[in-house]
C-alpha cells in the first residue's frame, strides 16, 4: 500500500501537526466514527486528557455544519458546553427560553415553566446546528491531539487482539486508523452497530415530523410552546434574531400531504395550529420531514466498541430530548475513558466500558419511557384518559414540587451529572 497523508480540516495552525504515521497508518487512542454534534462533543471532551483522538467524518467540515436544523438545548447540555469552555461562543448566538408553555389542544389549562422554578437563567435554549458545530469544530481545531478527518469514508474494519484497524478512504488516498477503541457516533442507521450485531428494542410511531423555520411579525417573547393535539404534538421553538422553528407531528400520510402543499396552503394550515399571538408568519426555509421512532440498543458497549447518541438510542421528539441525551452520553463516556487512561487501562476492554453503559443506558431508559408515555397519553382520545391527563395538567401547574421534579427530568438535572456539567455549573 502506498503511504498517504490523511486529509485534515485545518482551521488553525495547531491542526497542522501531523499524526503519528507508520507507513500509511494513523495510531490513536480513540477513533470516533461520525463528526456530528455528539461525536465532536466527545472529541472536545477527550482533548484535555492528552490522548490522541481521530474523528472520521464522511462529509466536508462545511457540509457537516450546514444542516438546517435547530434543537431544544437543555440546561445540562449548556452546562457541558460551559465545562468545555464553549459557552462564550455559543451563549450569545442562541435563544434563552424565558418561558415554556405546555397545553392539551384547545383545553384552557396551561402549564408554564419559568426560570425561577429551578433558579436558573433560562428554562431551556433554542440552538441552531451551525452554531453548535462551529464552536465544536473550533475547539477540536485548537487541540493538537485531535485529528479531524473529513471527506473520509470508512471502508472496512479488522479486529485484532489489542486494537481495531479501520480502512479509511479520502480524496487523497487510502490509509489505516489503528485504535484500541472505536466509538460509533454514526447516527440512527449506524453501520458500526449493525456490523457489531448489536440488537435493539423499540418501534416506529405512526407519525412523522414536519419542520420549518419562520419569521413572525411580532416578537416570540422568548417563549416556547408544546401543544398536544390528537394527531401529535406541535412545538414552537424560539430562535435568535426573532425567528422560530416549528416541529409539527402528524400521522405519516397527513405529514406527507402537509409537506406537499403549495406554500400558501401550507402556511394556512400551519397558522391554524400556530395561533395568532405573533401576527403574520413568513416561512424562511423549505419544510422537511422525518419519521419518528423509539429505539434502545440491547447494549452500548462490547470489546473495542462503544455507542453514543442516535447510534445507541432514539426517541420521540416531544420534550426535545434526543440531542441532549447524546450530549450527556458523550460527556459520560469521556469521563469514563479519561479516568481509565489516567490509570493506564486498556480503553477497549469491556470491563473499562461497562460503567459507561450502566450509567447512560438506565438514564436513557427513563427518558425514553417518559417521552413514550407522554406522546401516547396526549394522543389518546378515550374519555377516561382525557380526564386523567387534564387533571394531571392541573396538578402539575398547581404543585410547585411536582413541577420542579418534571423540569429537572426534562432538563437533564435529575440523574447523575457528568463531571463536565458539574464544572460548567461553577462557571
């Protein structure tokens, strides 16, 4: 095999440092397959440990950051970004939710979550994909021990006793990445998970989500809305610069019909759900659609492999939990690996990886169950269920302790916090 030099993203001089190459082989301590938000959060969290990290990303850096998507970003995710030192770049560019309103269709009872419920500066945040990716890409570009391999295709993998060899192709040639541990951050369809034969439990909901970004006539007042209709939840996420993202859940056929409407008809349908509180609405992005499913893997680790983010689990978008679960996965795995590295342990040993699995798999089960019960309960029109859930809304609104408990669960502060999040709370 002809020796080649990997293609690196080089936003800073630090990234120009060449990796340890033996012939056409790059030797690292951790290889992360997938350079999305979760994969880059893990890389950024590992960087201070001194271990060599490779991120293998199929797209260009610009392509990976260009996704037109916004997320409900939790307090714990914000704490993790603060712990990484990224909040000065992210905080000013995202929207702080001063209020979150939860309601059941046209029913008059509304539950309002406010910052004072937890004594924080916001209830939640609205963060755009590009903002988060820019901060993370900048962080790993500044770390000489993190190698960001873009436009890199993972062709084959070979297991050895003490390492995994990944055959990677780039526009400049083909080479090997050798590592004692590979982390799958490669999304819901995760080829690495399938290669490993890791099974899962779960189901597809009979729903899809339609998303688009709007510019309302009047200020959104930094208020997020989650309104439950029989067809599925309808969420309005406030964004920076006065914009909003809508996440509109409906049965598959209805969602496809909505997606196919001419713009004027689409906006007329949307305004019926959106309401008139913000005046006239202008659509800024073409609507997109994605199916909804619940999935939890049978295991998150096996020798030489760990799963994070959507490669390990997937949930209904109600409550904005998906990305936040993945960010906590990344912070938790980084903590476990850093401690093991400092003790001189084999990072790919399943005994080293088990604490991560026990930590995150149980906590993720709680969130998956919560989102599933929530969407099934509020989509159900059987009269006793309607009566019970509306009574539940009244109780949630009227009992401060219960409201704080629900808010701690939704913001990621009810379970075990990663060290990075605890550090972020001190900043």
